[in-house]
């Protein structure tokens, strides 16, 4: 036992020496502000290293060295000093946020995939000098700057980082701050592999379910599958022939920018048969024990949504997703009442208020928030709790880095009516390596995310070298200072 302690002490002596040199360099730097310099001096004088414990009993030494209290943090005096970012490519374009404090601890968050980091940087001037542990108060201060879809990405990314900071400051996991957990592992759902050759597809499905261990799958059942197949649709040539759900930023009236009821596209009986064959081929390989969800379908109206839903009803899909825009509550109710297959929407909704009509009218069977758009951890838990009261389940949409992933895991663990969380990067071999778990656990194990038992905050730290391999070539900066976002220039109150 003593030899083990001696090894730990030797290691900590080296670390303390390195940390002392870094602190002294910052103290000597003329650019270091006076309050930061005073804090560093006090820390240097008052810090207690493991190396100084040699005079203590073994029992006391073990108790001290294994304590989970973050002695670099005094939560009451914690202040936000900076916000920085790094943009990672794939899946999509994901900006990781880092909120720094006057006590050396920081929080990680993430702007939603495909959104601009400036949605978050704009908020920095509203956060500087604030105590990050006042998460709900700060969220109410900045939430007016969020909006539906990716425009919520800044507010939500900041909220994630605040919970990571609060957890680290108090030495508890984020799920504990949300009221505790219902589960110690979170069920994930993954895409079915893309493969036209049947034998190769079967092999990939076997790998997905037996090797990777996923117990819930998701498939595309979109209008794009009918591109180039004559006689399957009506009115697609007007929109250019090859239909894509993707938005066209250069053409406001492009197909992907027009709400579903306004395209006047219809699916013929032949088209319905073609789409049903796609579902049949996948169901015949996967079987019926594993749930299969269907993704966004494309932009067509209420009537064709019902026709398609009925055409695939016998395959018992887990849900039909985003058949209409989320705000068309009454039309959603018509679809839900017409079909046996569960319906789901919500990945682009910001805040609980717009989920309430969907739940109150039972317009959908499942709500589907994306935590990076819905308001972050606490707001998404509130959405789940509200849906639970109305007899509606909650699945969670996600595409991003492990930072946002772990924010989702903590929220899912703390929400009772949770079904499954999307994992959009299962086939990226480097994706998990972007972070390191702070308690040594395996982040994903056989199709389930592992909920941290004791690791504070989100329970991860960045693997800097791996993250740097995947930075946006257009902006390869890595958590540089952002003083240009320090100054607040507006009066933000919404009422007189």
C-alpha cells in the first residue's frame, strides 16, 4: 500500500511542478488581469499537494487523495471569464464550446450540428462575470436569443456547458443536478446500413445488431427513394425532378425550403408499392423483435402522409417521423388519428411551449426533441416530464460530437418516459476518440450509452490531439481567445 502511495505522490509532485510553472507564467504575463493574478497567487500559496501528505496516517492519506471534492473550486465565487470554440467536421459542422472560469475549471457544450458558432459567441457578453452555477437564471437571460431549428444552437450549447461546469464545481454528475436518474444505461438507435446488395446488407445488419449490439434501428423512407422511377410521383418535375429534403440557401422557393402542404407532390400507387418494398426488404432481414423507426419523408401533404402510413402499416414501424412541419398541430392530429403506427415530431422545436399543444391534443404519440435545439438539458427534461403527464413518450434526436451526446445521455437518464437516443456516428471509427471519460468507463457498450456513476459534470474531457485532426479547414483555430465578443452593445429587456 505504501509503495502505491509513493508512486502516486511522485506522480503528483511532477504534476504540481508543471502546474506551478504554468501558473507563474500567467502571473508574470502583463496581459493577466489583476483579479486573475490575485487568485493565482492565493492558489499558489494555499494549494495543498499530495506530496505534503507524507506525515499523515495511511487512512487519512487515502481519504484525502481519493476525495472527489474539487478543491480548485469555490462554487459561490465562481465567475465566467471567457467563451471559446473549436469547429469539428462530421457529422455535419459542429462547434464545441468551452466556457472558462476564474477558478481554472471549465465547461464543455456544443452548438447543434450545421449551426453557426456565432449563435453562441453572441451570448458571451451576457455571461461574463456571472456565476455559471446559476444555470436556470442564466438560461432565462439568454433564451430570448434562441429560435426554432439550428438558431437555438447557441443558447443550448451554452446551457450544456453551464451544467458541465456546475457538476464539476459541486463534484456530481449532471443527471444528479437534474433530480437523479432512472437508469444506468441509455438505449441507442442507429441507422440501418446503406447497401444495395442483399447478402452484404444482411452481413451489415448482423454486425449492427450482434457485434455493435444495437437493439433499435432507424431507416430512411424518403421521397428521394423514388427519384428516377417513372410513374411513382406526381408533380416532381416542376421542382427539378430529383427531389431532396435538403434546404437550398440560395433559393428561397426551392423544394427543400417549401413547407410540405405547398408542393402539391403526390405519390402514386406504384410509388407506395416501391416504398413498401423498401420497408419489407429491411424488415425481412431485421425481423420483428427489433424496432425500426422511419426518418423524415420529404415534402408532401397530409393526404399523402396518411396514404403512405397505411401502405407500410403492416410492418409495425416504431414511428413515422416528421411527415409534416411540427407547427401544424391539427394536421398532425388527423394523421395520428388515422394511423395505427405511432407518429413523432419535434427535433426543430425550441422550448417547451410549442411541445405543449402536441401533447395536450395528443397530436403525436411520441415527442422527439433535439437537446441542442429544444433548450438544453433542463428544458428537455421538462419537455419529457410534461409529455409523460399527457401519456406521450419521448425519444431524442441527436447528431453531433460526444460532447452533445453526453449531454443527451444525462438528460435521458433523468427522464422517466424516455425511449431511445439517436446515435448518428456509429460508423465513424474516430468519433468516440474525440473525448476521454473522466472515470475510465466505456462511453458506449453494446448499443447502450453508459451513464456516469460519479464523474462530475458531463463526465468527459476532450482528447485534444484527436479533435485537432478533424477541425474545419476553413477555421482550424482551437479554443483561441475571443475578446471581440466581450462587449455588450444592446439593451435586451423585452418589456417596458
